């Protein structure tokens, strides 16, 4: 857990061309990402709107919940409706109705997740569309250009995300290719003039020397921010956390640091303690649709029979639409009946929980109390192995009564 070593700047100083470091507590950082569409207080969680929207949660509701930045996926938007169509309609902000900062993933994750529908070569990736089989070509330069055409605030470079397990030789080959793509992406971005930020992505799987090499190569290219990629692709929790512990402290202190695709509240807490600033994950909304809810007293599996006649709000300290108006018994009924409203309310709640949790972490870092907050969170989500568990394996937490 983080110690009580606090360091706060007397006045915010912009560093890295778009990031202010406001305070530290141990390795943990309290900062602010500056973009043309507003500021993002960090550490921050990005809801995942793969297709331009979070499942069941319209943009105004996300804003009311406190979300300051949204993640969309370049591959899926390129497949449908297409980059040209979005550009013609005024760009991704106007198309989605999202008025705050936007980050787009480059399609590198689909190199992993759609392995059976793509081919990788030194020049880029050729996909077969998961919708109709049409060919789609991504290169390091084209994905940078496409993200500029969308008008996003943060663009990600194209990378090769190797699966787990993978041999050291295969991971090194993927890293070398990602390094070449990084140089091309940086050159292409520099040609486009001012506006927005381009993040590099450190790969290397679970091999420490490869992760260190990735950071050294990327930082030499002077990206606007840096991400840790290639985690949450099947590796055990202890391996994933070691990668974060090795990599995050090596990233430039003057630039934002982003851990891609992670994770549970305790995963996020661990990474914050290592100095990570930005996060994204589908877990809060995916778990919500399965009836697993996060609260300040632990997790609630709302489909369980014990909640059938429960008149209490889900979380008395939560101000989301679900908790401020409805009882657990109603949500239990809606989820058991398969009523769409139940999934929408549950998704809103879980996102609000994550966003509030990030606010707690920011306050704790600023006041030098992160260790205390971390201890309370660890107790709240103490794991309890459950045989035959149907929920995702990273949701094995003590259920609150």
C-alpha cells in the first residue's frame, strides 16, 4: 500500500504539453489532463463506448454520473459506420453527442481478440470484418490519420498485442514490430500540426526486460502520453500486477500514464499506487448486466433470492438514479425478469460507483491518506473463492448482506 509521503505543488504546473501534476502520495499521482474539450481530473476512469456509446447509457447520463472522458474503438467505428461517414457528420464528438474529451483505441486490441480474422505483417494489420468479411487494412500511419479525422482528444498508436501465454521470442518479435510502428505513428502525428495528443503503448507481455526495452524505445520518441498495453489478456493476476509494478514507475513523470483494459476496483487501486493516471474497462457495465453490483459495503449479486423482498436502496451513500429512487427488491425483479430497465439502472450504478471511487482516490492522494483509503477498499472487496461461480473470475468478492 502507498505510504503517507505527500508532495503537492503550490500551484499547478503544466507539464508534458497537456498534463498537470498536482500532488503525490508515494508513487501515486493526483493530476489533470488538459484537452480541447475540457479537463480530466486524474486518476480517472474512462467508460467504454466501443461503438460510440456505452451499452444502455446515453451520453447525457454519463456526464451526469461524473464521467469526464469516454473511450471509443477505432476498429469498430471503421467497420461501421466508417471513418468517412463520421467525418462528414462533423467528427466523433458531434456524431456521439459526447461533449467532453474522447480517446480512441487504435485497433491494437483487436489484433489479439480477432486473431482468427486478421493477418499481421511489418506494414500493419489486415482484418476481415467480423460483420461481413470485408477486408480492412490498418497501418501505423492510417490509424493516426483516421483518429485525426475523427477529431479525438487522445489517439493511440497501432500496436501488436500478443496473447498469453506467449514465448519470449514471440513477445520480442511483436515488441520489435510495435517499436517500428511507434516511429511511423510519431512521424505521421508530427505532420498533422497542433491539436490532440498521441500516446505510445508499451508491450512486452510478462517479460520484464522486454517491458523495460519498450519504455526506453517509446520515451525516446517523446509521445504525449504513455500506456501499458498487453495486460488482461489471460495472464494470472500476480503476473498482471508485476507488469504494472515494473513498467509504471519507468514512464516519464511529466506525462500521463494509462493502463489499458483494467479492471476491478482493487486492480485499479493497485495501479494507482504504482503511479498510473488513466484506466478503462468493460467490467462495471458487463458485471452490471449479469447482476453483480459494486457498493461501499462490498458486492451485491442482486439476482440472489435474499433480495426479493429487500426494501433498502442498493447503496445508501450512492446518488445514482437507482439508489436515490428504487429498492433492491425492484432491481432483483427486473434482473430476474430480463427487463432491459434493470440492466440500464445497474450499469448506471456501477459506473457511478467507479467514478466516485476514482474521486475518493484523488482526494486521498491530495491529502496524503491513500494508505488509509486503500486499506478500507481492500477490506470491502476481500476475495472469497466460490466454487461454480458464474461471474467473471475477477469478481470473487465477499457478498454484502
